[in-house]
């Protein structure tokens, strides 16, 4: 939040990860005097539905189609609130920008709603729009590509002529690696990362182990049972930020439903969780109430490749998955029908 404030952000929306932070997200944003947009029927504290800012005589509106928790208002009430705020922002703006973390505003949505509510001018999507190479133009609307890993910045040049639709030129600019890091920002990132690692290390258990049970794996990968090593947990939605196709492949497998299988069977015990949940195996927590796929995930197979940063895109070094890992859980007793030749191909990532 401090860094966003230094970058002079006018407004931010609420993404899925932000939602999981609960009240802390808006609390910290408010403390840093950042504007958070929430046009839902039950908005979070210290948020506003939209903003309209005048820039060189042009009224620029920003609204967020962000994540919401679906725990209060019904769908009709939510849509009425969101679309009412959208219509008000559209009417007051010469140029309207939608921050679309939820992936709502696509070609079909624009064609269905533009007559009644007016079309947006710029739609900034989330991770679902990283695959776009060029803006997708739908009528007057530009759905712009988004960057990843902080390597690019999106720029939209807007020319406004009275009586005409705004003329937009969109581009992504690759940030030069030869530009020195801002030392103040660098210190903040380092301090924040260290704090998160400490928090993971001391995270309390959500599922209490039975007194007579000693987990087979304690904060380590199943391949390294003899030498437990405390490591942070990397959720698959984090991997999805860059590896969208691989995430989508995984989400269709039985591994992605492994935790739900236990929850449905009311067998959320440590014995079962040690194989059905990588999160539990690593940090003794589960995400049983999450609507996201969960269970045997990216870290289960790719532990040796984590963590990795920007350097991964500039190296030919790759790590392979040891098929013997599967046998830690697919034992004769637990999985009598297991056959490596037929099971393993089901987990392979199919390239799009």
C-alpha cells in the first residue's frame, strides 16, 4: 500500500487475494490514504463506489468490477448496486475506465449492456488478460492487455474531441532492467517479504491434529520426509499469475478436487489431509471453505522449483518432476488401483 501511494495511484479495486485479507485490506489502504473502489451492495468500510477525476479538462471516471464474498446480498441486489454505480460513473465521465478483476466485462457483456448503461472506454483486466498481445476492441471499448511480474507498464493515450467518442492508443512498455531500483521501495519490499515468511513460519493450525497422531510430513515435501525443512506455502492462484494454461489444466484434474473430496466425505483428519492438501502438509492450514480448486497442487509436484522470480524467464534451467513423488500417497493400501503409466499422463500439462 505504501508503494502504491508513492506511485500516485488514483484508485485501486479489490481482487480475490485482497478479499481474503478481510478488513485489514481496507484498513491499511485507509491508513495510507489510498482510494479503494467497491460498488457492491455491501461495500467494505472506507470504500467508495467510483471516482471521477478531471484531467486537463477531461472527466475521467474509474469504477471497479472487483471480487466480492457472496455472503450477504443476493445476485439481483449485487447487480443492481454494481450497475447503478456503473451507470452513474458513465454519465458523469468523458472517459470511463473499468478495473475488471472479476473478468466480467468481455465482448458479450459490452454488447448486451452498452445500449442501456453505456459502454466503457478502457477495461483493465486481471490475470485473465495477460495472454492478450494487442487490445481487444469492441465498439468504442478497448480491453487492454495486462502485464505480469512487474515487467511492463500499460499506457493509454486518449484524445478527446467534443461530440466524438474518445480516440485511444494503447501500448505496453517493457521496463528497462538497466534502470536502478528505487532504494526506498527496495527496502520496503525486502522488509515485507521477511515479515510474510515469519508469519508463515508461525501460522496457527486450522485443523487440530489428533493427540496420538504424528504427521508423516512436517512442513516439508513428501520426498524429503527424513529431513523436514520449514518452507512457505505458494498457493496455485499465485502460480496462475504467470502460468494460466498450466493452472487451467490442473484445475480440471482430480488433484484440484482432492480437498473438496475430503470435505464432502467429512474426513478432514490429519491422516487424510497429509495427502489430500499440500497447504496442510506445508503449513498445517487448509482452505476447505474456499471456492478455488485446492488439494494436491503446484507445490506438490514443483517444490524444487520454488520459489523463483524474474530470473526464471532468462534461464534454460528447468526442474523435472520425479514420478516417485506420487508413490508417497498412492500406496498399495491407500490407492490399490494406482498405475503410473495411466495415472501420470492425466497430470501432464497440455500446452495450448
